[in-house]
C-alpha cells in the first residue's frame, strides 16, 4: 500500500494499466516467501531422500515430488492474494487514489453513494456486497483447489 501511495505521489493519478502493474509487481512477495518455505520443507522430507537414494535425477524429483507437494500452498496464497489486491484497489479507489471515475470500480461506486447513504443505502450496499462476495468466492475457490491438488489429502 505504501509503494502504491508513493507512486501516486510521484506520478499523480495512475490509470488502470499502471495501477494493476504496480499492484502485481508489489503483491507477490508474501506468496514467494510461502512457496520458498514450502519447497524447502518438501525438499527435506524423507520421501525425497528415498527417491534420491533410488537414483532419481534432480529434475525428476522437482517435477514429480517437489512441485506437486508445493502447488497447494502456491494456489491458496495466490487466491488469497488476488482477493487482497481487489480489496486494496477498492480502498484506493474509494479514497480517490486508485482508478479514476470514468472507469468503473467498486471503490468508486461506494464513494459515489456515500453522500446518499441515508436516502439510498443500496448505492453503497450492493457494491460492498459485490466486493465481499467476490473475495469470499476467491477464497473458497483457492481452498477447494488446495483440497483437490494436495497429494496429502488425495489419499484419504
């Protein structure tokens, strides 16, 4: 959030493309740390030692054992990260620092409806519900994909 606000302070209002690019370039750090930790964990498990002792090449171990056992963490983290970026963009747009008003954004819609909150609460209620439902759907999708792709869950 701080880097986005610094970019807005330096360059003024950002368009949709530069804002998405900036959020994408700064939003992958947490996912990379989670995936790195998971890969290091999988690399040290006994089954990778057993496969290595059987004479498997490193690329085979990576393709057949490390990646499938690490993919679940990547998928869940990416799904949660996308929801987080949606909330960040909506918050920036609500504050007037994100996507500018001719381009539709849920944050802009909530900001436009805040003046009529007493007379027309649906003007802010429905965009807020849309954000909440989209983020919850992404979280549920990430959780379902983790369950479907995790080899540790498949055997049960």
